[in-house]
C-alpha cells in the first residue's frame, strides 16, 4: 500500500525490530530513521512531533516513530550531558554510530536489504554483545542496557564481549555511573523486571553489574550479599548472593508480574548486615531488611506498589515458611500485617514470592511448597468470618475489633485442626 507521508523520503527500519527479526524473535515496535530531511519537511508531510531533546515524529497513520538522522556530542557527565545535531547532511552511518551495541546498529531498507557498517551481523552470529566505538563510554545508561540485553538474550547464548566489559569497568572507575539519575536506573530495572521472554535470565543483569563494579555503586544493599554465608543445612548454595539470584530467576518462572520479581530480589537484604559473630545464622534479618528496602525505594524512587509488596515479603517470609509452627494468633497477626482483608491479591503475590524464596535453593527447584496452600486455606477461613454479624452482636463499637480478631483466630485454629 502506498504511503504518501513517506513517499520520496529516505527511510530505514532500525534497531530492535531488525535485530529481533534476524534472531527469529517476535517484536511489535518498529522505529525508523529518516536521512536527508529536516523537521519542517516532516511537519509538512503530517508527522506529529514528540521529541523534546531531538527530533522524533509519529507517522500520521501508523503512529510508528520516525527520527531524523542525528549525531551527538558529549558535553557533561551523566545521561543528560549530550548535545544532538540533526541536519539533512547527517548520514545513516553517522546516525548508527551513536548507538550502543553493534547488534543494535543494523538498518534495513524498504526492499529488505541489511545495512551493517559496524559488524552487527557477525556479532549476531557469534552471540556477542559488543560496543560500536569508545563513544559507548560517554553514556552510563549503556552499562545498564548492555546488562539488560545480556539477561534478555541469555537463552540464545549471548555474552558481553570482554573488551566491552573492560570499558564498562573503566566507566565505573571514572565515576560515570555516579551521575545516573534515579529515574534512569529505575527505568532500566523496571524493563528488566517486566521482561516477557521465557529465555531470559534476570540474574545475569545483576551478575553483569557486579562484574563491572556498577552494582556496588547503584545497589550496595544487594551487592554486599555475595560472600555472606548461610547455614548449609537449609541453603546448600551457602552464599546469600547466589541464593538471591536463584530466587529472582525462580520468581521470573513462577510469575510474569514485575512486583513479585522485585519482592524476590529484595527479600533478604537484611542478611547483608548481619552481625559477624552470629553468622551463618541471620536472626532478625527480616526487620533489618525492611529498613534497607526503604532506603533502596527512596533512593531509586521505586513506585509504591513495588515497595509495599517487597516490604511485606521481606518482613513476613520467615513466618510464611514456618506457618505450620505458628500459633493461630500469630497467623492472624500475619494476616493483619500483610493487610489480607483489604488486599487479598497482594497476599497472593507475597505467597508467590515466598515460594520463589523456598525453591530458589540448590536442590529445591522442583519441590512442593505446601505452606502456600495451607496459608490460603487459613486465609479463606479468616475472611469468611461474618464481620457484620459480629458488629451487630457487639454491645459497644469499641469491642468490635477485639471480637472480630477473636473470631478469626478461632476460625484459623479450627481450620488448621481439621486439616
């Protein structure tokens, strides 16, 4: 079908759509580069401007993105320290050169011809994530993006090239990562946690950041978990950092929800500052973890729904694992603590994160987790208590909360006794 908006324009499909098609992966978004035109030409053709820092336009019919070919120049530290230059004289090769990895610097003509000025096809074939030029080192977001691509494409055998990892280490040493604003860090972390591909391995993201030193600067609460021992009886993998990565990958298999994956990632932060004299025990790590999680959420400006689920998971995962040992009153306290009666869906998310914690241990990957089924039965019993009837039968409003609590504890006790 003819397209009057782009007729006569020199346009190229670029980026992820080209890369993923060549890898045989599904993709939805298509981005285009326009060479030899200016903003006035795009507006005359009916394109809608959306770019603030550089000229990007939406196609008037398809709403796909068309960006004018541009170059960029580093002027200050961090993500915002760039000046962009978009003129009709900028070539396709110049535009592709400012991209991060060679596999993202491929372009495709309207008739399907691949343009590959920087060796992206060879790197696709060799399953290699390699930077295009030293200009990679000017943008610290590229460290996060490269780590995310390594996690996303792990199932296809991709690894970061040693020379690229070396450049990432030098960037960290130069302080580039320290200039990252919280919004950009969270944006990349959120994309990782929302990764839909079954072949992805989310832990690779954090292992890559550790390898280049960026994790210690961005998430020291997580980084310090590596090397912290746990009792081998319960944790054959011993190392807490290794355990948390197993939990994260298990959570990704159990749930597509980013909030659940974040809760799994942050559930054991308190083990990072356990007093050395009590190791490998971690008594009280739940409470310590809640405090550390609050610092992470505040620093990275994590959305509230992520923080709330992570908080109750960090605080109560130990009790969930030991539910069969708890008194009925303690179980009711747990239900109140996780806000079961107003947020039953979040309670379910917490149980999934706790199951990931249980199964995220060497040798436990396929074990059943009966604690979740038991807690669901007890929660159903507690929720079935007729609060309205109790309120009506109470001679004083002040007595209602206590009477309701007592009724729920009885329901929990009776249900567990019958189980």
